[in-house]
C-alpha cells in the first residue's frame, strides 16, 4: 500500500478502536466499511478486520489488568459458551444473505441502545444476578447466540456481550466492558480470525497500520473507560449502539 493509505488506515483504526474500547464494542462500524471502500472484497475485509481487532483486545487488556483482574469463573464461562458460537458463525458467513443480516443486526443493535436509555439506572452499580444453575444455562445460551453473530458478522456484536453481562449477570458497565474487550477482543475475535483465515484470504500487507491503530486505540479507550466511570460509559454505549444500528439499517 502507498504510505498515505497506510496513514489513513492507522487513523481510522485508532479512532474506531478508541471509541470501541470506551463503549464496549463497535469498531467494525468504521473499520470494516473502510477496508471495503479501499478495495477489499467483503469476506477478505472481514477476515483482515478480525485479525486487527485482536490487537484492540490486547491493548485494552494491558490497561484493564493494571486496574484489576477479571473473575476467573465468569471469564472461563464466557469463553466456554461463546467460542462454540463463534466457530458456528464463521462457517455460516458465506451462506448468509449480507443485506438481510445487516438489517436484522441493525434493528437489534439500535434496540440495545434504546433499552439502555429507557433504563436509567442500568449498569451503574454492580449487582450479582442469575449465578445459579438456571441463570448460567440461560446466560450461556445468550452468549452462544451472540458468539454466532460475532463469528458471522462484525459490527457491534461486542456491544451485545456488554449489555448481556450488564442485564443478565448484573455487572456494571465498566466491568462488563472489561470482560468484553479482553475475552471477545482477544479470544472470540482471534478464533473468528483463524476460521475466516482458513476460508478466505487475509490482506497481510494492510495489517501493520491496522494493528498499530487497534493496539493504541484499545489502550487509550480502556484508559478513558476506567477514568470516566459507569455513567459516561453508559452514555457512550447508547450513542454508539444507536449510530451503528442506524448505519446498518441504512445500508
């Protein structure tokens, strides 16, 4: 790529991943369309974006681990229930009609923002919920379905995990964002990138700029999330979900 395009990719990746790390997802809203606009076919762009998004998780992890670790039991549960869905979704992507999937995802994503906005106290204080057997079964099914979406699509699926952890398990927004960025960012997206890499080409020469932007943006966004607290994260989450939903529905 020409140096100017590399710089453009870096800036797009930096901004997209900064906002994603602060609000708990949504980097694909900017980054994936940018790759397509610059000439990559959809599946190649998706695979390339998935690889780059792992750096978002790494950057955010470096900052969140400095602030405090994750609960091991819940972290392993999110991986065990979500990763099989990612594998299923990555194998389904080639058979899904793109426009229909984008419309459905747009409606669901906008719905997340409206739901959060209509529940003013949601996610501002942590409350332990649904940690019994039934709660884990329902919670695991929800994470599996979100994993399918994560493996087959990309725009906004991290936001689904963030709100599900807040609504079902009672996490506050800051804690839910930490789980999303670390587990979804690294492990879910890493698994999706591996599977898509086997099904489609990855544009390796585009990755240095994307990885640098994702890593720096992820760290900076996680830093802002820790400093600003739940109220700001909740507002950012609502804005990002509504913008992403509108963008997907508009086509």
